[in-house]
C-alpha cells in the first residue's frame, strides 16, 4: 500500500498570498495517478485536480498541480477567501485500495 | 444532474446493527463503481471498500474487511453500507463516491451520513 505524506499539516496565509502544498508518496505513483481534493467544514470533498495536473471541470485556474514519481505539489496562486479549507491528495490506479494523504489545512493568518 | 443522495443521520447504541444507503441518479448506476469513505471526527479520509453494482463485485480495504458489509440493489440504483454490531469507534461521517474504475478518483460524492454510536 502506498502511503502519502502531506506537508505542512497547517498553512497560515493571508488572502492574496500563494499557497504551496506538498504530497510525498512512499513509492512511485504510476502514470501520475494523483488527485487533489478540497474539503470545507460540513461538506463532502470536491475534486480539484486529477492526473497530477489536470483541473476538474469548473475549478478556477488559480489551482494548479504538478509533480511526478513520489513528489507532488498543489499550488493556489492567489488565495481567495473561499479557498481556506483542508486539502487532501489521493493516489489511484494501482491495486485497491487507493489511499489518501493526511491532509493540509489552509487557514487564515 | 448526476447525484448521489445518502440516507439521514443515525444515532445508535453499541452492539446495534445499521444499514445506510446511497442512491444514484442522473447516470447509468450499473456503469460505475461506488466507494465508501470514512471520516472520523476531526480526521482524514479513509477508503472502506467499493462495489460494482452491475455484478456486485465487492472489494474491501484490509482495515475494514470483516467489519462492514457493502451491497447494492441495481433495481433501485442504491448502494448500502452495513454493520452487524456497531462500536463507539464507528462514530464518523460516511461518504459514498462514484468511481470510474476500482481505484479511480471521484468527481461525484454523496452529502455524507453522520453515524453516532453512544450508550
């Protein structure tokens, strides 16, 4: 089973700043099968990025994903008030089960 | 509109049984997998298991094997997550999610069902 480690655990930033979130895998993620989700309190997760860098439908272009192998990054270029939330990465495409990272909370500084 | 609608919140006592549901609409229910995800209070997301409603092919994550049962009734486009004997540690939010492949990502999620187990 691939273990995903997200860092930092909490990121304290102001609106308008750039957020850089990391997701590191314990072994190489095949074909960049890595997704990112956003979760706000009381809501289900929302898919942001799949295939490491492809934005899901309706996701603003301030969200971008990059990386390959074992190291992946989610970047939010300029934080909007609605972007303060918890973000999870997920690896998929291999043998079940796929796995989630532990999450990064982006909070208002 | 593609939707997954889950059953409402439940409050149960330890040892009781429970079955919660996830009804799909707006798409061919038998063409996609349904997965169940646990989120314990203040914690992250964990895959519990998945089912392909077309033939009821079911796979469980090792941590949940033997603890839960996943089923589906394709005639009413509904998947289920079931416990035979709840524990306090089963207190959590449970989400269903639609998957294209067994270990895919999920564009479509249910709204969640909160299960509280307390004596």
